[in-house]
C-alpha cells in the first residue's frame, strides 16, 4: 500500500486526499448574522452530530489554505454566537453550491442563491424556507485548532429549537430517507444522494450476540466466493445450524447436486444472503461439514 506522511504534502493535496477518503459527509447550510444584523449563508461539509444531552452539533468554517483568511460565517459567530443549520436536500443542492461563492462581506447569499429567509423562533439568524429541517442553535464554544492556513475552527452548537416539514416522516413518525432526500459531500466536485438505491439496511447487533466470523468453519470463512460483507452477515447469526436442520435441507434435490460443487454451493448461498435469507444460507454452507 502507498504510505504518506501528512506533513510531507502541501495543504491543497492533503485536503484533496482527506476529502476523498472521509466521505460522504453531511452538509450544514449555516445561516448567521453579523453585529449589524446582516445575514450570511454558507455550506460546510465538516459537520456532524456529536451528542444529544445536551444536543451537540459541530461544524468547522476552516481558515482558507491559500491566505489564512477566515470566512464570514466564522467572523459573524464571533459577533453573534447563534446559527441556524439547515439540512441540504437534493432539490436545493445547486443553490447551496452557489451560496458557497466568496461574495464580499455584507452580500446577502439568501438573495444570491435564490433562497427564502424566514425569521427564527429563538435566534437572530434566519432559516432557509426551502430546507425541510432547520436547527436553531446557540454557540457554546469555538475552538480554533491552530490558526494556521487550512486549520479548523470547531463551532460547538446546542440546538434550542427545531423546525421540521411534516412531509418528511413515514407512518411510524421516523424521518424517511427517501422523503427528506438528503445529499452528502464527497471528494473533488462529487456529491451523493442519500436516498433510493444509494441506501441499504444493515441490522445492528445490539440485542443479539452473533457467533462471529471466527466461529465459522474454515470452508466458509476462507471461501474465495464469499465477500467480507457476506461473512459479516453470517457471523451475525446467533448460532450455527444443527445437524437435523442441515440434513433436512440436504435432502432437497437441488442441494444434493450442489453439495459436491463448492463454487456452485457458495454461489447459491451468496444469492440467499443477498435476498436476506442469511440463516438458510449458513445452513446451506454447512452441508459439506455434515458427517
């Protein structure tokens, strides 16, 4: 593998590498005001959720790498430590890109990007009407990591009020990823749409104790036909199938024929895993182990 010492790379190259490798990243469309009440709007992909008690959102309006200057968002937060973080959806992604333009201080990015400014309930900065999820926040702390070009300024926020479009919920009251249709930031000029075929389900092993990949027979664990994802799902099963289960399955005509063909058997099991029938797949894979 290629090896790199971060200190050996110029800032632009290091940034390009990190943004491509740490992705996708959620995007905060941050609305602030300066001491005179003039609005500013800018997107930041150095952003995430860090806790719920108290609610903690963190984003970073980093210093510019080329000349070490700071962004208007950062300067505004020093004057008025409040911000509205608006979720970014696919329907508004081109507008948020436009709002990232480095307009002069005092220029209203709401107007430049064609967004509608709404008054907030508890903070001075405006909300973006076009966003279906808006977090009104108070800034608890700003941590300047070094003051050098390209360095981060961690803005630690506490949510004090939330606005949500009722149309983004499913029937259980959970935010539906297809309905909210968020986008994430990748490296270079790439984005990702976090809905449709881009999303998938991975069951979390919180209430069950999986046997682990190490508990699988070597014929399965070392299979050249099963991927790491396949093995992860097999290892998340709570137990290995019993001999009676394996015998019953082996009696099926199609499996009797496959039992002596490792590639065919493992390929069939792989299709069962893809269909969500993981325990049956494990049982199929255990047929050659039956004595």
